C-alpha cells in the first residue's frame, strides 16, 4: 500500500452510495462503513445499480480500500426467540446478496446475544445461521466483530470467535473485525500491549483472519465489559495506543473505521491526526490536529452517523 492509511467512518446511506463516497473524500477518508439496511429494522430498498457504479468509479479514482459495511443491530443470530432468529437469517442473506453488487468488500456483524441460553447454544445458532446464509463463491467476506462482553454478547473472547469460525463449512468466507474499544472492554490490554494482543489473536484465530479494525477509544477501563466508545485520545486507550496501531506492520494496512462520538468535522480531524501519526509525526502534532475549534461547528455539517456501536 503506497496510499497511506485506509481509514474512514460510519456514513449515512440516506442520499445513496455515490453521495457516501463524496462525503468520504471530503473528510479525507479512503474507506467508510454504512448500514446495509435501516438499523431499527425494516426491509430497506435494494441499491440502485447506476448509483453503485458511480460509487465504484469514485472509489477507484480516489484509491479507496475495501469498504466495511455493517449489519444492523436489530439482527440477532442467536436470539432466544425463534422469530428473531428467522428474521435475522433472512435479512442477513439478503444483505449478502446486496453486498454482491459491490463485490470484494466486507460485511461486518455483531455475532449476537444469547440471552441466557448460554454461549454454547449461542455459538451453535450463529454457526447454523451462517451455514444457511453464506453462498459458496460469494465475493463478500463476512466479518465477525470482537465484542466487549456486555450482557450476554457472544464474541467476547478470541476463543468464542474461533469456535464460530471452526463450525462454519465455508470458513474461507469469514474474517474478523477487531474493535479497539471492545477488546479493551473485554479485557485485552491493547492500549499497552498491542503486540501481545496480536500474538494472542494469532495463536487463537490466526492473523490471516484479521481483515479490518474499528478504531475507537473507550470510556471504560480494561475488562469493564461495557462498550462505550470515546473520541480518539480522550478515553482510557489514549492517543499513543492509536499511534501504535497505525504504525504496527500487522495493523497499519487494514481498513480502519472510526465509530467515535463525532460529527463529520470531528471525524475529519481524527482521520488527519491518525494519518499524521502513520507518517511518523509526533503525538504533539497529532494532538494539535485533533483540537476542536472554539466556534460551534456549522449546523449543516452536523450529519451524524445513525449510530456508533
Ligand atoms: Zn465496532
Ligand atoms: Zn461498540
């Protein structure tokens, strides 16, 4: 990769695909995330083919990396309610089909919450759902997200993710998206021992599965099992942790998605700061780039991402 970091944030699909690409370019991004459908459920419409083609052209022109789409949070592959499981399998299958219009990109999802059925039953249901939904030969790689372990979340440890991967027949279609806030909250000390965490990931899952990062600071201490994202440099991880991530040979070339509590101007600053660090500039310089202006930001620019978990 000669184009520097592949980095972006979560964007709203409300104006279509090419519009997301244009917004990404405006804030200095070279990838982005988006919900494959309305996060609060519903069908959502299939993407317009001309709009998709326009986005693909824009991505090529601006040397984008892979996109990291996000399945909505209303999905739960391992719910205790059979109707939720059935809805999730159907919705996820149609999201994979939609992503095939943008071949070669990622579709990330939260494995689910087992709701007191126990992790074993949760993993069994997730494996069964994936075996039903994945299409042999599909061009979309499905990513399991590392979770904070809030409530009954499955995916709170690398071991749980590996058990899912092991159970899936077409595991060549699976990868992992590591969320820096989630792994901290799950108890992996990514802030002080990035290489140790990556070694552990490699031992349990294999680093060849590590496809993307959610780059978030955390409001909570190591092992809190909370999942509250913080702006880069303002949480318990701190800016130096992100300097390590954007310079480490095992992570620096992965697509990085910011899911921090920000509007577009804030994302633009975080992208600039992380790019600076990746180019060897100092923490002090990056801190300066992160500084919020005194003036309130223009209202029309406050197009928030729909949600950031
Ligand atoms: Zn995430
Ligand atoms: Zn989260």
